[in-house]
C-alpha cells in the first residue's frame, strides 16, 4: 500500500498547496528581517530547519505521484503514423473488375421506374 492509496488526490493537492504557502511565508519573513537588518530570530531558524526536513518528504511524495512527461507533438505524430500503418494495411494490386455488360449496356437502367 502506498501513500497514494492512503491519501486521496484532492487531499494531497491541498497539502502540497499549504506546504508551498508555508515555504513562501517563511521566506518572506526571512527577507523582511534581512532587509530590516534586524537579525534573524531563533523561531525562524527553527522553522526553516523543520521545513527543510519536511520538504524532502513532501517533495519525494509529490514526485512519486507525478505523471511521466508527455511526448512532444512530433513524437506523438510519428507514433500515430506507425500505428496507423498496421491498423489500415494497404491492399496489394489486383486485377481490374469487369463490369456486368448486361447491366450497363442493356435496358436495365433506362426502363426501370424510380418509384414502382
């Protein structure tokens, strides 16, 4: 059983979004304290240490749930062309068909009523 089975996709998305906002908030505090030349408080050092530890776990979880990179358009087109070659085989040349002379040369078409 994987984490993917335990936590539904919607919940994982919320966790990833909250985690990103926490990282943005912590970084904003650090930039603010640095710009004010006030020194970095201890709570911010501790928060970054804990955040860094959790970032590894959340990052690996997010990566394990990510889909593979889709093909480029050219690769998709090339693959589709190869599949089409086998799906719709080309018929080899054949003898020309012979028309039914009675049908085309007789009175079959001319004397037939459209609505009998």
